[in-house]
């Protein structure tokens, strides 16, 4: 199996995809920043999507989910500055009007447009103004992935885009993506958006399955079912311009595509974590030896979300006692005397007790900008990997108010 | 039913109870602070206890739980500075030796002594030194509740004690308590200890039931099953010196006792929250209108533990969008369009949307040191109350390392 190569171009790297952006003034008082992005496929495309499982869903989530179910779409319209969440019937109308304006500008049907919003909750969109801006967008379309990535940013400090190329049956197939971050360490309460494009020939059912699997290996490593924002959305469009033999699940070709897609989503997910507000360290947290993968995930989440563990990481303190404690209440079944914890492979805990490694050796790891913590529960073969960060005073100050 | 009166004296307010404390140097380099406390009943007493449900349990938790099961105890020995957790067989021996030394000093059997530890995880106790200090403790016993409360403090900023007196069948019955805080807003990862004494005549089974019910209304409002530290412990001793007719569950007299006990535990629990590290605001969070009490608790916990919600509280920002979001992923079944949120009764959200109350009115509440937030889910009659706090930069800095 040939490995996918990283290429430039983001969502406009695949054949037949264009992107553009424009300033509208969705959120008043931010005149310098473009705030509406458009991604467009020049030819018909199939669509797939995964959406927040939060019971409080923003209007665009409901609208896009319905359009994805229809299975075909050619455009994604997205704004930053306003989440269009908790906005009632009027918010639903506004989300539909965003699709309608885009469809009109591009000569599509409304169902062929997917819509996303991110930003403040509980404020109505300035939809009339936005319709005007959207009408001007087609003229701004081009290979402008980076501009689109920038227009969907909220508290992100850098635009996030990536693309890969792989060979499938002698044809070059490309996959590109952009994302906007949670602006926080765990996107459970901010909005995470990601848009993926590909020129692969693939059916909508298989695209949906590939996307769902890929999200499970990437964005869901930094978040969790039932713990997402009102707006979290990952969308994928495939327009078939690569001309490969249609990808079918279970074949070697599909595996190549899946691996390439996983690389795109993992790359974007890691960028989101690294761009978390106030983040000073990035931790690869592996839980191994759990009874099941589900229990490994429970343990990994408890550790990654523990305020005290995160504060210790901030301080470069290899405080394994807090990790033991979090594992103990995580819900994963454990046997205390079998737990092992290591920092970049240096043992801190063996058999549930201090390993005897000098504190200075553990500190040397915990003070790095990036390191790996392995928690081996020693009771099975379930494992789970989470990408996470520390919790800093900068984060708290950033989020303490407007 | 006569209401209980608050009195002075803490755990030594009830007849026949003495307390004392001593400096031992459990944690090196803290020569000014007494670190071992003893509570002693001059006559036989029944015992009850509730313990952490964390699967990683400290040695003293295992030892005390076994002794409580026997049902009779006359002394509680507790140290600060070292949690005796993750210390293996040697730690179990040390916990037993603390009981043995106390029993010897007081002329009791080892089973009549309950033991607690709080402080650093993964360090062996200096048990030989402690045995020497414990031998000197009986000479220091007296009505010294406040000293005992101080000796069990770790990062607490003030000692926590309270006592009440109620009349039961013409007899004055007293209940006293001391506690040490989590040093944090939610004791899920620090150690919460509380010791309750009473001179009531009550059987061990009924004392256990009364204590469990009371903990559910107090300490479990600031924490949750499966989410406690390795050491959390609440112990109660009843020596019967009040001479009341034996309290039996289901009687009016028992209800008077239960209410008095609830007042003691609620008082201590609120002190623990207010003394959380870096805390600047105290929030009474009521979730009402849930389908069940369990779902109300899920929603209340999700809101109270949301990092973003807590940061907004720190900033005095009435950010109800973050509350909506937390409720949405809490696991409680909701209907977004039925949710109401109010700050000290001032509506922020009605029918899942902004109520239209001017921001300044909501801010005026959110900037107070103490306020109430009510989240009405509008789908049932389940409710739950949690006492919680904000998350501050001071907290993060305090916990970032040694």
C-alpha cells in the first residue's frame, strides 16, 4: 500500500474544488477579518457529514444534517462570529436563507448547499446583510483554501489546512481539508468545524462510512460522544474528478483512501489541539491494557479532562498521583496493583506504586513542550489514544468574560 | 419539630468527646503545623462511615472501612501531609500501626480505632516517628476541637468546625463535626475528610443510615459517586451520653436528629466549597424540571464542572450559552425550547432563547460574591442542588506544581 504524500492546497487541492471568502461584518466591530467562507465543487458531488451529539443543536447543524441525508451537495457556506444557536425558528429561517442565497449565487438547488456557523450563542444572524455578501462570493472563488480557512477562525491563532495525494489504481486521488479550532483544549464546548474535499470516485454511503471511521480516529480523540458543542460539524464532499475506479469498502483501494483520509483528519485534529487557548504543552496520552477499548477511553478521558492533572502538566510537574486518582474514578475497571505509568517511556509507577525513578528524570520529560504519557492498566488488551493539553492561567483569563 | 440550635465546641461539644493534636513532622519542612489529630469518646460508642468510591483507595480507607463494619469505635486518628495512598502492603501496615499505637495509648482494642490520612500520594508514612507522637497524644486530649480541625488541614485556609444541639424527648442531644477541605472546588481529586460526633443514643445501623442520607444532602452535593479522591472519608461516632430514648428510624425523634445532623454536614460542606483554592465566587446551582432526580444531577454536574462555565463565573460574566451547552451534553434528556435559566430569579433564558433581560441586570447578579442560578429543564419534576464555585487563575497557579 502506497503511503499518501502531503501536498499543498488544502480544500482546493483536489480537482474541481474552489474556495473563497468575504468580509460581511457578522460580528460587529471586527472590520478587518473576513467572516464568510465558501467551498464549491465545479461538478456534482456526494456529501457526508458527522454532527454534534449535543441535544442543544444550532440551526445550521439541523439544516446541514437534513441536506447531507439527501446525499448530494456541491457547496459549503460557513460564517464565523455568530453560532446561530439558541435562536429558535428565526435562526432556522436564517440558516435556510444562507443556503438559499448560496444556491442562487451558484445556480444550485438549496439542498446542494451545506451550512455552518460558529461564534456567539443566542444572537440572531444579520441575515439580510449576509445575503448581500453571499451574492458577491462566486466572483471571489479560486484556489483560495487558506483564505477560507482564515474566514472560519474564531479564537484560533492560525488557519488550519492540509492535503494529501495517494495513488489508487494508477490514478492520483487527492483529499484536502480545513478546520477551525475549539480555541480550547477539548472542543466539548466550543465549536469545531472541519471541511474535507476529495476528487475520489466514491458512493455517498461509503464516503459517510469512511468519514465516520476517520473522525473516530481523529476529532473524536480530542472530544467524545455526548460532549460536543452545539455546532460541531465535519463535512466531506467527493466530486469524482480523479477518475479512479469507484471505491468500495473492503477493497485494498478503499484502505488506501481511508488511510489518506485519516491522515488529513488526524493532521487537522492535532492542529486544533495545539492551537488551544493558552496551551503550553501537548500530550499524547495512551491508555493500554484496559479490559476493553471503551474502558480505555473512559480512563483516557478522565485523565485528559482532570483539572488537577492539567494544572500539573502546565507546571511541568510529573504528578502521577493525580493520574492514578483520575483512573480510579474513571469508570474503567482496574486493579490498583497492576497499574503502570510512564513519561516518554520512563517509568513513574510500577505495580501501582512509585517506580523509584529519580524525580529529576521524570521532570525532564514533563517540562518538554510535547511528550507521551502511557498508562498501562494491566488487566486486558483495550487501548485508546487521546491528544490533549495542559490548562493554563492564560486559558482561564481568556475565558473569563467578554 | 424543634429546630436545632447552633452551638460552639465542634466535635467536643457532645458529652464525653475529647480531641487533641500534636506536631510530628509527617511532611518534612513544615515544623510549625500540627499534623496528627485524635478524637476520643470517653465511653463506648457506635461508628458509621462513608468512604470514597474511587477504585484507587488509600490504605487508611481500607482499614477504617473494615473497622466501621465491626460497628463500634471510640477513637479517630488522622494525619495531614501524607495520604498513605499508592503505598502497597507497607502502607497497609502503616495504617494498622497508626490504629495500634492509638489503641495502646488509650487502652482500646485496635478495632476501636478509625484512621484517616490526607496529603501527598505515593510516599510512605514515617510511621516509627508517628508512633512516638501518638503515644504522647492522650495527655493532650481536652475540649480541643478547633486544634484537631487545624491539624487535619492541608491547603485549607481556615479550620472547619460546627456543632448543633436539639431536643429529643426532653433530652438535649448534641452533634459536632470538623472537616478538611478539598482545597478545590470539587473534592473529586483532593481529599475531603469529615468527623462527626454525637452523644445521641442510636444503634449502629440507624447511625449508618442517618449518616449516608446526610452525606447525600451535603458532601455529595459538592462531589459525586465515582468521582472522589483516594482518601475521602466521613466518619461518625455516637456514644449515647445524652441519655435520650434510643432513636429509631421512622419516628419523629429520628427526624429531629436527622435534620440536626443534616445541618452539621451541610454547614461543613459549604465551608469546604467556600474555602476552595483560589475561589472568588460561590454559586447555588439548582436544576429543576428534569425528568428524574438522577437527570437533574447529571445536568447540574455538567454545568458545575464545565471549565468554560466556571471561567465565565470568575469573570462575573452571565454567559448562559455555556450553561445551555453543558446541559445539552450532560446526558439529561432535554427539550431545548423548554429550558429556562435565571440568575437570582432574573430570567436570562426563556423557552431556550434569550429572555430579553438587559445584559446589565444579569451582570449585576453575576458579579456578586454569592448568587443562585436556576436551570429549569421544563420536562418533569426532578431537581438537584449543587454548591459550586468559579475557576480562577489563582487556582491554576496553585495547582501547577510543587
